[in-house]
C-alpha cells in the first residue's frame, strides 16, 4: 500500500504541474506518427531508432532487457518491441524512458517449444534516459508524449548508476557480456514464414504471417500496391498505406495472408483482415538507382538504367586497395564491391557511375561485374561508420559499407593474412585458427608486421566476405591494407599495488 500511495502522490504532482500552464498539443499522437513504436516497427533491421517517452511494462530476468509500450495502448500480452543490452538495464516497471538504439530481430524458442520472433532495440545504458523528479529520482507518472514541451528532469541509466542510486543497481562495475539470446521469456508472436515465390505465399492458410524479399512493384493504388515477381506474371495485392511508386523495388515485405473475394492478398498495415493488435507487418523499399535497389536483383541480372546513362550514378568511392573498388551511398545506407572495375586515377576523392551485372562472387560476396564505369572528382571521401562487432552479423548486415571496428586481437594467422578482433561482443563465425575457435570479427591484414594476440586494434575498411577453406563456408571479413588501415597498441600495463 505504501508504494501505491507514492504513485498516487506522483500522479497528483504531475497533474498539478501539467495544469499550471502546459498546453496539450492540438494534434493527437497516433501509433504511426514519427517517434512511436508503430513507426519504429516499419523500419528495417539495422536502422538507428529513437523513441521518446515510452512506458516500461516488464523487465527481463537477466536484467538486460525490458518491454515497452505507448502510454495510450493497453498492456499487450506479447510485447511489440523489447529493449536489450550487453550490460544491465536496471529499470523498473511503470518508469518512463527515452531510448535510442539499433533495431534488430531475435528468433528463438519459447517455453512451450514453439518458434518465436521478437523485434528488439539494442541499446547501451548511456542511451536509456529515465524521467526523474527534480531531485533526480526516477518516478512513475503520466507520460507527456503529445505535449508541446520537454520534461526538464531526465537522466541516463549510466548516470544514475554512477552515483549508486538506491533506485538502480550499478552498471558501471559490471563487465560487458553478450546480448540475451531472447528478451528473457518476453515471448512474441510466431515469426513470418519465408516464401521463395508469390505462389508459395498464396498457398498459405488465411491468417498466416509470411515474408517475401526482392520483388518489383508492378503498380500502385490507394492504400495498396501490386507486388510482382521477376520473370513471372504472378502478383500479389499488398495492403500498405505508406508511399510506394513503381520506381521502387521491395527489399522485404511481411504481412498476413488473407482471402479477398476469390483472390489472395497480404495485409501489412491495413486490408480485409488487418488486426492492429496482431502481427505487425512491414515494408522495406529501395528506390531505382540506389545500391540497395541493385542488390534486390537476382544473380546475373543486368542492372537496368531506367532512363539513366548508368545504372548507378555518382556514388562515392569509399575504399580502394589497388585491386578492389567499393562504392556506397552518400548517406552510408548501403555499399557494394565492384568487380573488374578500372581503378580511380589517384587517391583523391571520387564519385563513380557504374553499369554492369549483379552477381555473387567466389567469396560469397554480392558485387557488380562492371562493364562500364566513369569517375568524377568529389569534395570528400565517406567517413567510416563506427560499429560494434555484433552489429556486423545481426539484422540486415552492413556488407559493402566502410566501417570502423575495434577490439582486442584474439587470433593471428600470418600465412592466410588475417587477424580476429573482439570488442566483448563474443561473436563467432565457426572458423578456427590452428585448433582454437575464432572469436570476434575477421580482419584481412596483409602486412609485414602483424600484431600479437592481446594487442588492441582499431581497424577501418569495407565489410566484405571471404571463403574459408577450413570450413568450406563464406564468412564476413573487414578488408584492410594492413597497417595503413589499423591503429595498434599493446595491452595496458597492470596498475595498483605490486608485490614486494
């Protein structure tokens, strides 16, 4: 009863505060508006998302996850979105938080043995901001999303923990570990069934969640578009209220199969059988002439120019080692390797315009076999995208992008010109150096000087793919020009009292 009384007092205080001159926004907040969970769930994995003023509804057993909801929606039986971290997130139910992180999808098995799929936001304690009282203590209160103001008293979990607050366990003294394999028993709905063809999707029973990838948009209408199939007349009416044109290709679409009259349709965010409390569908699009668009075509497809001189025009050259050329979008959203491309004239910044055939090379890397390319000068070279090791293997992998990674050297193989670095994420690709399983991300490192196991490294290069002959599989690798793209340092010396 004592805790309940505190909550009532807080609510009354906030109500008085709101009544003292703070006006409500004239436009009500809706689930699909920017900054809401509904809008977040329409984004592809790998997107950086910020969600303001969300309510904590359940906390995971490991302390590294919790579920959130909007203030206006009832507590769902299964969370639409969970927040996870490699470090503790010691929040409490009914707290309100702002969260920023990378969107991903976790799959696993629930307690009853069924397969489940959960959208998650991967965060750090520094990027979870708690709404507090003026004295800095977290409080449960009526959220203010929809007001024309910002709450003045907010503090990060890391900040709260550094003071040893009684309201939260310390996160600063806990070493970083791995992400929970699932958000600790926060079971979500079954994942969609991947369908290789539209025919397979149409064969599913009504109410089944399905996923289709890499398809053209045949035509559009009010609240829907017609999803096509390359090399086939088959099509599927797709109910979706977002903006779609025939200049787009669908990277990925998920939704519920339904019957409308005598036809099969897919409900994404509307349609004859759409249930807003059920499975949340999504559509990821790529515009004609973008690198993401090029990647949606099947191998050995000549990229169409769609009225342009080149299939891809004026894409920044992000990296070149004298053999390989990588290009990426100016906004660093996608990148790709160019096979058989003539090299830029020098080390100056350049833009490349390319035509060719999309393919997967012998290393298992999506790339373009170039048959026409031209270069023009640019004002700058793209900056590398800083990323933790785990982000290179989850969601929509950032293959082709110029990245900056860091970590401790865990393996060295001078004969095959690679090292492995681990930033604490503990990712594995199933390969071995000698008899030891590799931990971390492979870095192609061809140089006369190699670091030692235990050294610390910061490396820069495009994320590619290489064939590992020991396991007969293709694995991710960060390509570098050896020491030119690496900063190395030995491990720090021990500190503290020394034995006499």
